[in-house]
C-alpha cells in the first residue's frame, strides 16, 4: 500500500513538471525568450543614445562605436547570444535603422510601445528584424536650439 502511494506521488510530481513545461515553456525556451528580451532592451538603450547624440551634434553617429563614452561609462552592448554587434544603418539626416536576430516571435503581453506618437514599438518575428526610426526634431530638439535663450556664463577672473 505504501509503495502504491509512492508511485502515485511520483506520477503526480512528473505530471506537474510536464504540465509546467506546457504552461511556461521549457528551460531552453525560457532562455531564448530571455535573450530576445535582453536584445530589445539593448536596442532601446542604443536608440536613446543615438537620440541624445543627435540632439548634441545635430547629426547621427556614423557607427555605433561613435556612441562610446568613457566619461558617462556608456559602451555599446552586443548581442548577448552571439556576441556580435547589433546592425545600425543611417538612412537619412535624422533617420536610422537598428537590427537584431530574434529566436521567437515577441509575446503579445510583452510588446513594449515606445513614447513615439506614431506607435513605434519593438514587436518582432523570428530571425533578423530591423526597426526603422526617425527622430522628430520638434519632440527632441537639438540642444543648441533649446539652450539658445540661456545667457552665457561669465568668465571667472583669477
């Protein structure tokens, strides 16, 4: 009788593990989804660094290496899965493209909308996906235009 209870408990534990894989996915599946989530996070960070660069210099960086800044401590992240750099292409005066390779389609509940009025987001499919971005100069004006009304700081004499 005790042996039957033991077998029954073993079957129940095994059933719970198997059903857990169906509900939340296998550890491999979860790892691939974590990679994809980290890639999106990296692309968002790179995008904001590009916007900041554009606001400071009124031009886009030629390469992602142009965003490296030892003073602020920013270094351009690389794909956590392959170790390769993300793809970046300048498309125009204030437009660019960021690309990454994804393992899975983005889950509907994890699609993150950005603050852009056009509803740009980071929804992606499987494989290489590129995100076209255009900086709105009214929303993100160059710093030279936002600081033009500030009086110059007088020089300090010694």
